[in-house]
């Protein structure tokens, strides 16, 4: 008796989840992170609940990593913004005492040593994270990923609240100081004999990292993921081409800003890759300042002019998103994470 052969059609994909997996990704940018903090504060007001309740995963790099730690730990966005604005200027000051209680600011170029000590950054981190500063990353209830780089072995470091490796016992203080140790600006941060530096070296916009984590760890497909990505109003670091021009080590490091160019280029790569994957499910909140505004904001400019300018730019970015993609933003803020 002949056997009946049943032909199988193509395997059917499981239906897309009606509740998307939402990711909040926060870029690095030094004091320009105040721009991000102001946007996060506004969106938390609109959501009417802690912002972490709107997202299934929070990722950050450098100042964005510090913000991500605070948000994932449940610290109110307004508290984070106020602390950073209050402490920001002290992060980027190097002073020596003079007779009579006076002090003067001593600029450094970061050629032979870091421009700034870690003291001001530590105070800002402690003030921003408050009681959560000593919390182990493994004890953070909200999935959290923060990037750093090992200057010891040249490898990447991902602080992951869901990981079971040796990094699970690090505190949010250690995470924050590692991810924000920008080369030439701050000293490297040591954890277990491993010298760690700013995650912006490899992932200033941690969007691609967060995307891969969503897929590999949480089993999400691209069509199930939505990402809200918030930048830091960084300007374009390019320059006009001049035939035959070349530069040596000192000129690249000081005059032509090799670090800024590297960070900007890999950030654009990360954003482009995730935008291609997610399409309309990707929402980037950022603005490129005009030349006048770009001159008064920088990674280490934290004066009143920079603060006022970042406030203006944050308002512009919020208005731009409301005008172009207000309905999409509202959907992000209505979401209740599992």
C-alpha cells in the first residue's frame, strides 16, 4: 500500500506580539546630557508615571549611562535633571587654592594627563543616583545595559542587570564612573584590575547594542521592537576638505578632535543600522545646533550660557517631535512594560 506523502508549505511565523517590546536608548555627550535629562523629564511628566514603567529595556552610554542607571532604579527624572544641573559645573573644574580663600581655575589640555580629576564626577554621580548609588546592578528590577571599554584588554564591557558573570556585583556607582571615564577628560576607572573607559569609544549611541540585546536575550524579533533614542545635541565634527592637508598625532588629538570624530562616526553607524531595521518603530529625539549654538556647548562646557542653550535646544527638539511624530511618541508613553 503506497504511503501518502503530505507536502508541507512554508513554516508560518508566529504572530507579532500586540504589545511591542520598548527600548529607551540614551546617548553620551558630557554636559550636553543635560539636553537629554530635560527631555526625559518632560516625557515622564506626560506619561504620568515613572518613565521606566514605559520601557522593557533601558540602555545608556557615558552621561546617558548615568541617566539610564537613575531611570532604571526608579529615580524621578526631575530629580536626576536637577542634580545634574546642580553638579554639572563642578564636574569640569580644576582649581587650586590661593591665600585668602580664593581659588583659580587651571585649564589642562589632557596631553600628559586627564584634564579633570574624578572628584567632581563622583560627587555628581552620588548626588544624581542618591540612595541607589550603592545598589548592585543585578538588583535593579528594570533590565539595564550600560556600555564601557576595557583599556586593559581592548575588549568591550557591557554592564547588564540580567547577566550572571562577574560584573553582576558591581554597583551603580561603579557602572556610572566606568561608562563616563572619557579618554583625556577623566582618569580610567578600575574594577578588579581592569581599567575601564567611556563606552562612547565604541557605542556613544547604544542603540545597536540595545537592539541586539532585545533579540538575543529577550527573544524579540525586529518587528516586535520599538525604540525611543535620545541624543545630546551634538554638532557635526567634520571640516572643509583641503587638498594635500595632513596632520600628525598632536594636531589630530587637539586641533582636529580625533576623539569627537570617532565618537560621531560610530554613533551615526549605530543609528543608521537600527533605523534600517526598525523603520517607523524607531524614534530619535535630537537636534543639530546651528554654528552659533554649537560654539557654546561641548562635552565639558557647563556654564550658564551652555545651560541656557541646552534648554533652548531641548525645547526645539521636543516641539519638532511633537509636530512630526507626536502620535508615535504618545504611543511610547502609553505603553506599560511587563
